[in-house]
């Protein structure tokens, strides 16, 4: 009996069976690990975009207000032919471009100092300082700017000795607030891109007789351009889809505000107009890919 008991085979546990299943099969291992995130991406994100696109082809009954799931291009025709929608789209893209350019101009010297001038401890402090605004509430920051830009606010107080009034609420206010909100998203990619530039390249440029401006124009900027484009993806897309900031510091309509206001009473039209920033970002991402921006994301 003892000999028979000793010779009995040991049953493998579930863990060992799974380990044996994945052993020597790297594709199966990677596929299993990515199944959850990819499934969520397909169902939650791409699925919602598919529903959005499908709803853009529906119609709303003029008498009952009920959504009719019949195929039609009427909503896209309205979006592209009505001047009010074209003006809103143009205004949104213009502000998004202005915010992106402003953040790039402000972020580059900050990122360059962090990457090439500051020492290790100072660099760490600056990174924390850049990240700190992201730890506070989005609404708190926007309402703070709303107070600053209000009549009799900080801007009016600071400009009063010069006989000038602050910008108040409007497109300029939206540009200022969004430039502040998305600045960290521009600084960090540029900082990462500048850190990858070897100091020996800058030293070689100096040894060859190039001045600071020539070194920046022919060495630093071309190598940092993909990082700038990577940061612009964040600033441009976030501005393009934001509707809270324009609602709080401006009376003008932006794409997000029009979509939000039409969701309840005209879902198909809202869906059709919501495809405008999606198409713009697809084109923008294709251009960014050609410029090598995805290497810095």
C-alpha cells in the first residue's frame, strides 16, 4: 500500500496548467494580457464613436420631436451649409491654433531650462512645479480665471493705472484661460524631447563656430520639432473639445457648446457636428505622425 501510494502521480494544480499553457507561447501571453484593455477600447471608445457616427445620419421629426432612425445626409448638409455652424467651427479651430502656438512659445524656454540648464535637484523641483497645477480641480482653475477676468477683477485693477481695461469675457478670455490650462501638457513632451538631444551636438555646433541662434535654428529646433508637435496634439485636441471654459468665460459659441446644447433636442444634428473635431483631429494626427510626434508620447 505504501509503495502504491508513493507511485501515484501528482495532479498538476490550475496554476501549473496555466503556466504550461503559456510556456513558449509569447503571442498567446501578450494577447491575453492585452485582451482586456483592447476590448474596453473597442467597446467603450470605438463603439461609442460608431454610435455617434450612426446617429449623425438620423433625423428628428419636426412635429413630434422623435428621433427617426432613417438614413439621411441632411444633418451634414446643415452643418456645412449654414454659416452659423461654419463660424462656430472656424472660431473653435482658430482659438485652438492660437492656444497651441502660445503654449509652444511659452513652454520651449521653460522646457529648455529644465532639460539643459537646471541641475538634477532643480530639475526635479521644476517638474513638480509644472505638474502641480494638474493636481487642482479644473473647475476651480476656470472659476479663478473667471474672477480675474471679471469687471473690476485683477486684470482691470492692474491695467487701470495705464487707462486700459481688461479683456473681459470673450474669445481673448478663452484663449488666455486655455493657454494656462494646457501649458503643462506642452512643457512635458518638449522637456522629454530636449533631454534626448545629446549635449555633444550642442558643443560640436559651438566648436564649429555657430552662434546661439544658429545652433537653435539648425540643431535644437529640428530635433525638438517632433516633441513640439507631440505637445500640440494635447493642447489642440483639448481646446477643440472643451465646452466648459467657453461657457464660463465667454458668451460666444464653440463646437462643444453647440453639441452640448443640441444633445437633448436634436441628437442627430449634435452627432453630425461632433464629427467635425473628430475629422480635424484625424487629419492632425496623420500630420503629426509624419513629423515623428508619436515617438515622444
